[in-house]
């Protein structure tokens, strides 16, 4: 078990390193320079010399390889560098925002699972009946509706019918659950719809698959109650693929909130990412991408472990 | 129909602030206001963005300032009194007594010298964005703790304006001694509010400075500047999540908020010291040919565009290089003489086609670089449509802010939608944008035109206003002939806030009147 | 009676092709057929936009700013008085071109990589897998954003190559992975062994025996990713990183300050959103049915 | 329809007691994409309490479907019962409310399925799965249930039950899982157990164990048993009565001895003749049933077997009624009486011929061939290991002869084939083909040689590229390897098709439009297209139905005759191997156990393993089967990952001694040309 874990974690390193290299050098190709933006922005009138000096100060004049090496050295000591825009440590910039993003993602995940499990199961059991068709259409629609559009409609609905808009500043859940919820529930719903659609579809198809299995027939032949056949025999097996999807989607959400955070003006890492990209704040972007990649791989690992726990074939092999 | 009632509503509201002034200000309350964009630094010497100005202004004072409610009249802020020598080469300021910094230390002339020295010749690692405005200052002297004296090399007509610039926040000499870059990461001044916290991407908080030198001020207990995207702002104001926004909205945003807030909405409008420009890259063919540039300028129906675009965007009236309606600006009649400002579009377009033909560019195609936010996009769409009507095909290249700057500074563009803003109408401030590239890094048309430079210098040292105006006209005339970069439309500033917010002064620039010292919240 | 009877319809025989696959598809996959219909309509709109569309998508008409849906403007007009229906019709062109091309590029490259990775195995496979892992650990939108940032915004020959790249690249690893596993399964098939025992060249085996048999998953993913791509293009355009104004694109029509018009001109927001959703919906619907149709066991 | 004749039999039939279960005029339909398949079309059979009844028939004849119908477990919504009754203890199961039917399942009737690997829920413990019915039907407490479960596992011969209860299916071998299935079946002492091909997926020796177990238990516990199988040997060994099914009908039913001794239906007769038999002298040519079963989408009117029947007469156009003989034998054939009079004998006269003259020069010589696989076990820790698939194997094949390679799964027979074909790289040893070593041959050289060496695979479904036309499949070698022009290729393809017993116009079909047998013929045609001298036949018939099997075996024989081909014939069915090969190699766990000429080997097997194999294989003759006492080999096949020390067979060998554990016996020539690897001889 431990051997496996360490092996997996070691395997993650080359992947993440690859992500780091790729991101770093891709970003350096991006046209545009944060220093100009910073000093020439809105009627800035500084001279070229000043700009060059600032570049030197930020180490932008060093050869790329050196810059990369510096970054790596920093990472090794958990020093992610400082934002070229605000001059604040990247760690800080991210830590103040990540909580919000994670919370939305988690809420979306919960919502989706709560909706998806029953929905998927029902449509699988009533396959090719009108129920199934309705569920399928609803879920496919879930994949089709852009979450940012859904978000826009939500906000407008709230404003037009309730003359109210969600709070604009983030209050941690523990400080004031109500304020926190009234801000974050909407984006969670907006992305949760697609999320639940994806999961529901997976649940449906895997239950349909499982119900075809011989051991389901065996269970029936034993005279097991139908609800037990589904609840005990089918579910456990059907859940395995569903879990994978929940995990992967979650991992994607972390970065995937980019658009939705714009719509709801959430101060999360998604928005930080977009802003950093538009300002060419390399340091922030590369760190964020790496962070997202790490989360993604970690979630993957967790999913696999969970898989192991649920699937004895893997647990004792 | 609907639109009509709405505008009248806005009109009524316009009258409101005046009325409000007469009430006795109420102390207390925290003002929540919205602001877009994150500040790249806290140091107002180092930058030109309102994202810094509007946040730090409440924490600092300046030597002089524009008189609230009476723009562009200049009064003292830290200065109690001042004299200008007849040859206008010596400026002497007497400072207010016992002005305190937020750290309790008392302000002396040393602090002002330190501040201005930092601006005029910044130490290594310190960025001074307005060095150029003070090139003519010979020395800053402090005969006694309450007196500051500026000695000039030569006359500069804009000097008083520069002293009133909101950008010259006065820092504590002591702090600068410790770290010349102290202001970049810390906020400590003599302004009405003490700095509390800045949560990146979320908000900025300040609280009342009890020892503020203007007794009784500020009225507010504190303020909270909430960072948000512009689309979120309208929602936030409409949803009463914030009470004000000080930069400006588009007419449609205004209408949205007014609809939502009803009579609680307060709308204040003014022309804006901010204008859209079409800048050509005079180093690239065929834009090195004045005929082509003039043709492209001629093709634009500024009057027609203004009439319609002003309904849907912040773009307002046509104007020259200085704000239309300001003391320096040309009259509409004078404007109509300029190429591209004539009312007869048919004639303009015909002329434009002729010029292109002459330059052998009948079917010119070009790429118009632009930002990807309103109203830049609006302007881009408009210009492209206008050019199409003289047979010019333009590809719209919308880029991120950073690329926008780097492309224009590195000259990797054919033409682009440019803009320029300043804190005052003073010609030296605004004409600077149109001077030669080697003299003014912001003149990204990259042309060198000594004639313009000469006119610029002359107006700068001309104290006589009438003469100076004449020079400005000549400058404009020359520019429109050459059309290195041509004004498109000037912006319309529309500030919408909740009626609770009182005592704030509207002005043609969003850089001044932001210390919030006179602002108060009415009961509602 | 002869040695073997001709109508070899033994019950064990696998599903036989219907004489007319199209009719059969409509009969057994009504939902999918409906989706296909919508797609065809959209495609027609895209191709014949110049003919169908009542107005010029980029022509500004200040006389008709923000007019509500009416006979001359069925979907109303936007802030520049441009006819929204026209822009949606032309938008279909943008969406479908970018959607299809990027999905095609992504899936094809992915398929080729996946198949060779599976066929050659060993080192080749390992290296490719590592690289795929790397690309897979970027969320689609994030990778797309980075690519857009890198390639810049200059449209080449009026086509947004940058966008197509940005959307295609994230697709490649995802397709490659699926195709690889499919190819692995096929590589283990006796008929591939038979071919190897026949002494044919690798290329011969890949092109005649492997590729034709990964066609099903390929087609299924192709449709699925067209939907994805359209959605992605809309998102990017919404963020102002996609198609450039004044070019008509659905995501773009929702972006910027258009949401400010939601009270005086809700049609500006509703119709483009509906257009996106409907198209993506149609593609998913079709893709699902295609999956059941081509291979019930196959799952992406 | 046949109902007219089908209604009266149940009472005219002499029944000692009332049958425990009787299926009456059962009709089951499946709605498929292409229409309604009448899978079961008016079937009658009944079982007396305590007796063992066998349902025999080829795939798709409806035997399993009728059983599932009894359990009311037909795949919904496709399958539905269209008519008939299923009387069980006086109640019609088809009309019972679902709840009552549920109570019945697993308590009164339980079922054992074919696939032990997939019939148990992989995510639940064995214990839970055994205890489930106990708790549901008998309302036992956990303690009681556990106790009973342990008892049951003991009963089905699974050692240290307590520990095993907590384990999961994947921790059991196939045989063990089937034992577990039996335990589950027995849990509530059912009155009836239906076993659907219970041993088809298992190896011969294991199959013997399981069947013995079932037989013995059903006897001891007086449980009525219905065995569904295609293996006549099993029927002969275990069944009291037989019902032979064909195309959704029962064509003949009666006591086993009767049906085997004096079959009264041409299909039954054909079936028995087309199986190669261990108990009879090898016939030169297998009698076969030509053709294919009818398409049940549109079954022919009249006798459904008529199309393939050698005794067909005009009358056969009318649906034949049952003809009853004494002691409840009935046959649905108009000529049942004549058949009883021995009509069949005349036609099916078979000459016991000899095989064409064998040359002595070897075409292929395998020396010390060894193949090891590096494997990593799946699951959380990838435990690495070496599978010794083939260990130092030597044999040679003379030109024009067939070498049979027999053994149970995992004995390495297939690997040898693949290594000879260079589909796997050998770990050691040499394979000399016409004197040339294939193991070390260069890529280019190998490419050249491949035209001479071809292969025929087991699974006719996956051995043809589904996306290619039959014609293209066969033309591929011609065009791409032998450089024949497209047009000539077409003609050649036609010839090859005919040569393989197909029709020229089948070139334009896709594989999935052909039946299993036809596909196998296509596979053969593809191999022949290369005009090889040597063909590796890897289990070429084991996936086919008995009647088709015969056809293919004969085809291979003919081709060898005509083209002087040399075969390496890999199979697990001793009878088939015996029929087709001249010399036979018996393998076990990657090693050669015994090697001799066919007749010698079967007449006087030396190695205990060979003997065990022969014992385990049942012969389709009840009398003989009853004569010989069961000597089922005990124990499981060891994992090739950890083969036993010394003689790999010692763990299961009846005569093993301590010594066998140490020394690896080398292959010795005990009699001339007869080799064996055992120190006890």
C-alpha cells in the first residue's frame, strides 16, 4: 500500500515538472510586458530607461533558463516568488482566493452528486421509458447550457424579480454562513448543473452496464428483493466509474471556474488567473497552472485510492 | 418613450447635489464604493492609474489642490498661503501649522522637500511618473520648517497646476529616509483617512484620522473600496451592495442603475478629460503618407457617431486635443474647419477617397489594434464601419491590456484605438501626447515633428492665457494636417451613486476630489 | 441441400447493417435524428448565411439601435442597430467552422497519436503517455487560455487559427488516451495477429486493420468534441479572448457590456444564449445516439 | 403450428409419479432490431422428483432460454413468454405474482450459471453472497447464516471455510467459484436445481470434479437436477433422462440409455455421430450434419430439421407430431419408426480408413523451446513475477503430418504456437523450420518465411477484421504478399472460398453476416491463400457447435490430403485431437508430460496425468460411463506464476511421492517413439 502510494507520488513528479517547463516557456513567448502595462498604464509617461530599470529589478532581463532555474529553486523551498503586478508574494495572492474557489467547487460537487445519483439511477432503471427520455434530455441540456449564460440569467432574474443581487465581497463561511451562502450558492448552482449532468449520465450508463452483468441475474435467481439487487449488488459496482467522474470533474472545476467567477465577480483563483493572463503576470500564471495541475493529479490519486477501497479486486491483488 | 422619462429623471437628479450641499453634513457611517482593477502599487508618484489614485487619495494630502465645486480654480491643501514672484521663477509656500501624519509625527517643509525631490530626481529603484512635469524646477528649498520655496530654471505656465496635481502625494521624509520605496508597499500620509487593510482582489479599507488638519473632517467613520469587474458594478449598485462608483458609467449602465434604484439614484454628468484617439504607425507604409492618415481621419463621421454612440457608450462629443468646453478648447465652429470635423460627410468621404487614390491606396486594408473592453470595442467597431464606407477594409485585432501596451510601444501595429487622460486641462499636460516620439514616450505614433515640438515649448512658457490659447490652436491645426494620431471622440463622464452619498464633487476628471474628506452619508 | 445454406442468418450472427442506415438510424435513434436535424439546419444556415440573412452582420445602423423583435428584425437589434438574427446566422458559421475544424484537428491528431502509441508500445508508448499525462493535467479552459495568450490574437486569413489551436490542443491528449485503449484492445485481436503472421508492414497493419476499427470511437468523439469546442469558443469569446468584434460570434454577443442591456433589450442576451445551447445540445444528442448506434459498449 | 399434436402428450406419457416440474407448450420470443425471434417455440419437458434430466442442444436451440423462463429471469424488456405453462408443484409459475415468484427463487428452485467468473458479485464477500438467500428466505440470524454458510462450503469441498467466507470472488479459482455457486444454489435445500452449462468454462479435470460433486449432492440431498449442456458425454455420464432440443423445439426426449442406444430422431443420430469419440476406433471421416440451424426470425414451416436431414421426405413439409415409444421416449420425426428399425445404419456406413502415407523427414523441429513472461499483477501493489509459460519443450513434426498439442488452460500450448509464429519472441531454445531457426531469423527473412507458415485461430468472431469484406480478407495475402493482380486475385478468392466449402459470392459479405462455422472456413481460406506448407491450428474448433465442429475437422483433413499440409493442432479436447492428429504431445504447466503416436497414446497412456485426462473426459455412452468408476483428479491447477517444485504435476498426482517434489523428471523414451516425463514409470 505505502509502496504503491510512494510510487504514484514519485510518478507525479515528472508530469508536474513537464507542466512547469511547458507553461513557463510557453508564457515567455506571450507578447506584451507587464512592466510597460504597469508604468505606461493610464497616462503613465515614464521614459524607456525607467522601464528597463524596472525590468532589471524584476529579473526579466536574465536568460530564460536562469529565470526557470530560479523559479524551480524557489519551488523547492516553497517560495513561489512575488506577483509582478502587485509585488505581493504569490503564495499570499493565491491563499486569499483559493478558499472561495474551493468552496464553490465543493458545493457544486455536493449539489451534483445529490442530484445525479437518484436521477441517473432512475433513468437507468426505467431505461427507454418516458422518464428516461426526460432525464436524458435534461442532462444533455446540462452539458449544452453555458454556465456563464446560466449565471447571467440568474443574476438578472434576481435583480428583476427580487431587486436584490448577491453580495460582492466574500465572507468566510465560519464568519457568517448566511452571507457566505447567499453569495456562493448561485455560482455553485450555475456550474453544478453541468457537473450533475455529467455525473448523472455516467451513473445511468454504468448502472445499465451493471444490470446486464451475470451476477445481477444470480442475485435475482437467489430471490433477492429487487431494491436490494439495485441497492446492494448493482450500486456498489456502478459507483466505481461514477466516482472517477466526480473526481475528474472536481479537478477540472478548480480551473474551470474561470468563466463563472467573471460573471459573479468572485474573487477566486479563476478570476485571478484571467487577470494575470491579461496582464502577463507570468509568475502568477505559471504558479496557478502548476497549482491546478497538482490539485488535478492529487485528486486523481485520491480517486484511484478510493477506487481501491471500494473495489476488492484491487484492494487484495 | 421609456428612454425619455428616464432621461428627464436623470435631469432632475442632476439638480440634487446642489440642494444636498445645503443640508448639514451628518457624521458617521462607512461608505462602500466600487472600483475596478487592482492597484499595481501604492505609490502615487510611480503610476498614472486611477486604480491607485482613487484608493490612496483619502490617505494623503497635496501641497495645493483644485477647489471643490469650483474646478479648475486652485486652492491650498497643505499650503496655507503662497506667493509667486513677478518673473514667475520663484514659488513660495507657507504650510499649515501642526499638520499630523497618521503615525503622529508632525509635517514640516522637510517632508515636502523630500517628496518633491523624490519626484524630480528619484533615487535608484524609485519610479517617478511625472519627472517631466518638473524638469524646469531648479531647486526646492526649506528656509524654515513652515516654508517651502521652488526655484525655476525657466518659466512654466503649468506650474500651479502641477502643484495641485493629485499625484504628488506628500510622504513623510522620515519614512523615505528609511526606505525610498516605502510608499510603494505602505500607506502613511496626512490625509483624512488612515489605511486599514487591502485584501487583494477583494477590498481596501480606511478609517477616520481623528487628527486630520481640517477640523471636523472627515465626516465618514471610514470607507471600503470594493474591487469588482465593471459588469459586476452595475449589479452591485442596483442591488445596493455598494453606494457609489467614482470613475464613470456608460449611459446604458446608468439607465440600469437608475431603473433599479428609482429616486434613490443620483446621476451626475460632465464632459471627461479622457478621449479616444486613432493612432497610426507613421513608421509603417502606407501610414507614413500624411494623405493616407488624413483620409482615414476624414472618413470618420464624428458628429454622427457622437450622436448615436453617446447613447450606448461613454463616448461623448467630438473635440480637439484639449477638452471641448474647457477654457482652452476650440469652438465647434473652429473645429468644423479641421479635416474630419466638417459636417458634410459626403464631401469628407469623397475627399478621403480622392486622397487615397492620390496615394495609390484605393483598396487599402489594415489591421486596427484595439483593447477588448468597452468603449474601446465600441470605438473600434464604429471606426471600422466608417472606413468600410470609403472602401477601406480593416481587420479588428482585439488584444489584452498588456499586449496592447507592448504592441504600441514596440511599434507592432498599423493603427490602433488609443486613449489619453490627464488630471487637468492644462495644455502642457494634454498636448504632450501629440509631441514627437523622441520627446514624449506616450506619443506612440512614433513621428518626429519639430514644428509641433516648437509650438509645444512655446505655449509651455507663455504665461499670457490668450496667447497660449492661440498657440494651442496652431498646434492643433498642424496636427490635423499631419494626422499622426487624431482624436476620435471625447468621453462623457457619468457618475451614478446612491442618493445617500453627499458632499462629493463632480469634475471632468476621475483623478481629483477623491480624498472623501467632505463626503458624508445621509440617513435613509 | 448443399454443403452450406446461403441465408446464413444463424441467430448467433451479429447485428446486420440495415439496407438504409439513415432510415434505420431515424427509426432506432429518434432523439439522435432530431439532433442531426438541428445540426443540418444550423449547417445550412452557416453555409447559405449570405443568402438567408436579411442584413449585413457588421453594418451599423444607428437608426435601428436596440429595436425590439419585430417583422423586419425578428430577434431585434443590438446597441449598434445590427440585426441579431443575422448575427446569429453568421454566428453559426463562426461556431460551426471553429467547432468542427478544431474538433477535427484535435481528434485526428489524437487518434493518430493514440493508435501509433498503442501499436508500437514500449518506449514510444511510454514517452507519448508521459506527454499526454502532462497535457491532461491542464483543465481544458486553462490550457486554451494559455494557448490563446501565446498564439496572440491576429486572425490569419480571416480564420481564427489561434482559436482553433487553442481549442484543438486540449482535445488531442483526451482523444489520444481513449483511442489508445481502443487500439490496444484491437491490437490484441486475433485478426491483427493473423496479419502479423502474414508478414505485412506495420503501416499496412495500422492503416488496414487498426485505424478502420477505431473509426467508431473516433466518429463518436468527433461529434462530442464539436459540441465541446463550440462551448469553449463561446466561453473564450465571452472572456474577450476569442473571436474579435465586429465578427459575429455567439459568445461575443453575450460578452462585454451586453448584459447591461438586459432590461431595455433582453433579446440581446436571450437569443445568442439559446443559439449556443441549442447547437451544443443537438450535437450531444446526436453524439449520444451515434455512440449507441455504432457501438453500444463504447464509452468516452 | 405444432400445438395440435403437442396438447395431449403429458397424460399419455407414462409418469411414475407427478412430475416436480413440467414445461408445457412454452413459447418465448425476443424482439430484436431485426424482428421477433421465436427462441422457444412450443417446448414440453418435465422432470420427475429426484431424477437428473439433461437438456441437450446446440447454441441458440433455446435450451437456456427455456430454463431462464422457468426462473422468470428472461432479459427484460427484449424477452417475453408468449404462451404455455410451467407447472411447479401444481402452480403455474408464469401466472404467479412477482413477489411469490421471488420467494420461490433460491428457496425451491435455484440456478447455477455457466460463467463462474462473472456470476458472482466482485464487490461482495463470498460469505455475504451465500448468506443472502438464507437470511431472505429462511430469515436466519447472522450467526445461523454464518454457521450454515460454513457448512455449505464444507459440503462443496472448500477447505477452511471460516476464512474463505470473508474473501472476495477474485480470490477463488474458476472451479472454486463454481463450487461457491453450487453452495449458494444448495443454501435453502431447494427442490430443484437448474444448472446451465455449469462446466463449459472449466478445464476437463475440474469439470469432472464439479459434475461429480453435483451428482453426488443431488443424490444425497434428493434434489432434482436439470443440467443444460451441449456435451453429450456429460449427458451420458450423469443424466437419467434427456431432452434433445433443436431450433426452439424438443425433437426427442427419453431415458438416457434409450436415446443414446436407440435414437429415434435424425438430429440426435447426427449429433452423436459428429462427435469424435474416444471409445470407438478412429473413423477416417466424421459423419456430420451439413448446413446450419434455421433462422428463428423466420423458421421454416414443417420439420425444422428437414433442411439438413439426410432422411428427408415430402411428408417432412408437415410439422411432425411426437411418436411415442415405450418408457416415455418420444421423437418428433415422421420416420421415427423406420429409424428405430435401423434406417440410419445403412446411410451412415463409415470406413475406418488410414491416413495418407507419412514421410519421416521433419518439417518443423522444436528444441528446448522456453518462453517466460514478465508480468505485474494488477491492483494496488504491482507485484512483478515470471510466468514460465513454456519450459524446455522439444518435439518435431514430419511433413504432411499433424501433431496434436493437448493440455488444460495455462499449459502453454497456445504460447508454443505463437512463439513458432514469432508473435511472441522465444526466451530460449530453437524452432527449426525446413532447417532454418525461426527464433533467430532476421526480420526480412521472417517476412519471407511467413508465407509458408500460417495460422488458424480459435475464435471465429474476432479472427476476421469486422470492417473488411470476406473477399478482401482472403485477397489481402494474395495482393500484398504474393503480388497477384487484383483481377486474378478475385478469381483465386472464389476458388479458395469454394475449396473451403463456401460460396464464391460470399466474397461480398461482411464477417458478421456469416455464421461461426462459415467464418472459420474464411479463416482457413485466408491461411490457404498464402499457399503455406505448415499451419498452426490454435483450437480451431473449440468455439464451434458439435455439428459444425465435425464439418471443420473434415475440411482440415481433406485439405491435408489434397495439399499435403502439415499441421500443429492445438486443442484441449482429447477426442478431437485424437481424431485429427498422428502424433500427440500432452502438456501440463508449460512442460511436456507425454508424447507418442496417437493410437499408442490412447491405447496405453503411461503418464498419470494423461490417464487422468482420459478418465476425466466423458464419452457419450451411458453404459460405458456407468461401467467405469469416477476417478476425478483432485486439486486445482497450480498458478504458472509459482509452479510446484520438482515434477509440476506432483501436487495432483495420485502416485506422487516425496521424491517427485525434488527431481524434475526429464522426458524419457519409455517405449519406442513413446516418451513420458515421470520417474514412476
